[in-house]
C-alpha cells in the first residue's frame, strides 16, 4: 500500500470514527438526561442559560450553543410548552424577550448536571491530562477549520472570544449551581450509574 493510500485510509477512518463517537456519546446523554425527563438538547439549552449572565435572550443561547437563533427559538417554544422555561418581555424594550428557567426546569437541570458531570469523568478517565489537552487542541483546530469552510469571511478570533467552553470558571459555575440543589437532587445526581 502506498503512503498516499495509507494516509487517505487513515483520514477516512478518522472521519468515520469521529462521527461514530459523537453518535455514541449522544445516545449516552439521551439515556442519562432522559432519567430527568429532559432531552439532550433541552439539557444543553438549560445548562447554557446557567453559564450566561441573566437576563438571557434566545440570541445569547444560540451564540452559546453555536446554533442558529431560529433553531434555538423553536427549541425554546417546545421547552415553554413542556414547562421548562418561560419567555418574558423586557419592561424597558418590549421588542426584547428574555428566557427564564422555571422551577420544573431547575428541578430537572440540577441533578442532570451532576449526572452529566459523572458521565464526563467516567468516559474521559482513560485519558491523561496531557491527552485531554492535546485532544482539545486537535478538536479546536477542526472546529475552526469547519467554521471557516462555512463562513470564509468569518472571524475565528471573535468566535473564540465568545465561546462558553473557554470560560475559565465553567465547571465551578455549574457545580456551584448544583450545590444549592435539594437533597433529593443530590441523591439522584450522586447515585452510581449503570454502565452504558
């Protein structure tokens, strides 16, 4: 086998493997968050809202999730119907609509964050700190390359500045939020999870 063919086979294997891992991780998250009666997408919206400073608008959530405002607005509509969030018009500017998490959303999110964090630690446990750091760097390289593919004139540096995942205190913020959870939520979040 020539070096070129071997390189192309490796590239294709990497591409397929990236998609397969993403799909498996999503299935695991669906199972975990489903235990708290929320979907993985609903979890992502709620957790993103907790990482942002209130008040939160749909455009803020969309930027945090790196999704289109229209798709996030449709998710918010379904979450309003499910009773997880509510929309409230700004008193000073009626054109602005803020989104707030309801008690039902809070009761689902707190234990889901703990369960999600336990899952993350379990899945990443075989990787050393150095492996994780390298993996993050490689994934960021691919992410920014894909961003430039979709947005040839897009500003990657601005994208980097606006990324929620680059907040230094991200884990601290989420775990501090969960520390105010109810004893039941702590019990649910702290229970040992069956292998997925």
